[in-house]
C-alpha cells in the first residue's frame, strides 16, 4: 500500500505582478483585468491540469484558490508532479517578467494535520527565502541567466486575456505552454461556473461587469467615471480578511482546512456576484479579483463606499453563522481600503497599487477598519461620516450654500490637526475648543429658518461632538467632509 502525500503550492509576488507597468502602454483596464483573471484562475487550473496529465482522479484536489492549492497524492506520483510543477514554474516566471514565483512542498500524511501543516509551511518558507536553492537541482541551473519573455508579447497576452474574459465559457490549458491559459480552447478545458454546486467538475468563477450603454462590452474607466454622481471619478476597492492564515494554521484536521478554505472562497465568489447585480451597483462596479480571503473591484467612487459597507455587513453575518468553524478569534473581521483615481485617465495598475498601500495602512493602525480619504475608520463610525455628508449636501442643494463651504471646513481640520498627528483613528483634543467652535460657526453662518439652523447645528455637532467642555474634531468628520466634497461635484 502506497503512502499518502500532501502537496501544497503557492504563488508569491502577486502584488508586483498586478501592479507592474506595461512598456507598450496597452489598455490599462484590460491589462489589469487580464492579470487579475489569470492570477485568480492559475491555481485553479494548474492542479487540475496536473491531475489530468498524471491521469489521476479529480477528487485528489483538496482545495484551490488564487495563489495556492493543496493536493493529496500517492508517494509514487510525487516525482512526476515535481517535474510538472518545475516546468510550470519556469514558464510562469518568464510570462510574469520574473515577478511571480511558484513554490511547492510535499510531506507524508504521518501524524496529526497540524504537524504535517507545519512541515509544509517550513519547507515553503525555506524555498521562498532561498529562491535560488529552491529553483534548481544543480549549480549550473542556479547561475543560469534569466531570459524573460518578450515584453510586447507578454503585455499583449494579458490584455487579450482580459478582453476575452466577458464572453469566455471555458478556460483551457496545454502541455506546450503550461503558464498560458486560454479561453475556450486548449488541450484540457474546464467550464467556468457562476455558482457553487453547479457542474461540480467546473471552476467557480463568477464575473460581473459594468457594461457600456449598448451592453456589448465592459465599460472603460472614463465611461465608469461619467456615471458617478457629483465628481466624475472612479476608484478601486480592495478588501482582505484579517489573519486568515493564522486561522487556517489552527484547524485540527485536513478536512477542516479544506472546508474552511472552500467556505471563504465561496463567500466572496457568491456575495460579490450577487451584490454587483443590484440596481445601485450593476452599471457602476466591475469585479477585478476574488481570492480565497481577499477581493478587488473597480467602479465609480460613489458606488464603492456603500458596496464596502454592504460586504462588511454580510461578512459579519457570515462569521456569526459559522462561528463553530473558527477555533480561534482570527479571521473574524475584514479590512478594506478605497483608492480614488486622480483623473478618469489614470492607469488602473497605479490605482490598484495605491489601494494596496492604503489597505496595509488600515491593517497597521487597527484590523477591521475601512481606509478612505486617507483616514482609517471603524466600521461603526462610517455612519457618522455619512450623516455629516448628508447634512452638508442638504446645505448645498436645499439651502443653496456654496460647495466652497466644504473646502473651508476642511481647512479648519487641516490647521487643527497640523500640531498633533492623528494616531490610530483617535480624535484629537483641541487646546482652545471655544475658538474651534467659533471658526466653524463663522464658516457656516447662522441663517433664517428653523430647519436651516437645525441642519447647520447638526453639521457642527457631527464635526466636534456634543460636549462643550472639551470639543474634539472627529476623524469621521474629515471623511464626511471629503465625501461631501466629491458628492457636491467640487472634487474635480
């Protein structure tokens, strides 16, 4: 009887790959969409192709998602699997201009799963921190020069891959080019299914696009920006489950590991696909990327803020319903960040990179927060910012206040916070609160009419709170000001 072996593989360097600039200046949206689609599908297709090449049963695939997969093999099949993955790793490095690396580890199914998982993690870590030793079996191969793929061909591949994404029904793979995925072709192919449970041999890969006016193709970035209310801007929203890897390391069995991985993958695949069909999102949001515990979408700036809040609400319910699956407190919160493009013609990759930087800033300050307008808020404080935005918009639209009032209020924030940095999302106490109150009252002068003064007082209260003894400028106030500024169309 042959010994059972776990084989785990992962792709590293994904951030560099997704944000790599193109020398040939292709359609930046199609290029980024193609790279995201390729990355999402790579670790779904490769294990299935490996099993097909080795003529093994598809049930040996344990879990798969963007960036990693887990297989259960017989001991005698490991050598052939290593040969397959070595060829794939070389082609992936060439196709990605050496930004991506495929590494893998294997261990016998001996002892409890946590011990086997640690052996896999240790081997993967060793190969990640010592890439030369992991990529070749002799010194001649170690010091062989890297020959990248032709830049023009590589860029054209991802752009073409992105352009074919909307109409593709299958994704294919061939032995001759193990890193090149193709739509509706290839030596082996798998159906792209929209929901879990349907066509069990297919790949779960729901797609949602904000289509153009004729519904014939996905909208370009300038077209998306034109649909935004207020300022015509688009942005990219990225989210990531906090400490998901730690949660996976704490499960007690391989069955729980697989179940937890599939559970999170299906949550993001299913919920994102449904949300993007709702009336307020379907013409404004396009799904870019969906991993095992993270996601990215592009759309109009005004649609991405409520979309983020809705995803967070659904994630809270998801965690509550599956509490028994979590052996520890990790992976119970989600952090997000929104980056808004400076103008409609901005490069998609640059905005994607900025969203990643903002997401790391959100996680560094406090997990489970939302980073927008250069501020990190707790989710429960987003409602305060929206309330302030709504009050300011009433002043501008109903009472004919100039949008310049919003800029003047923002200047009060900048001057008040210049002496003391805003740390960890905490409000900063002002030395002379009466002076701050007077300045705010001057910027928004008192008018005639009870309703107007009620709205004016609500704005000031949202900015500094209700305590007159020690007024504080709230971090949510700056978010509300920037939100109102864009909503009023003064952020162009």
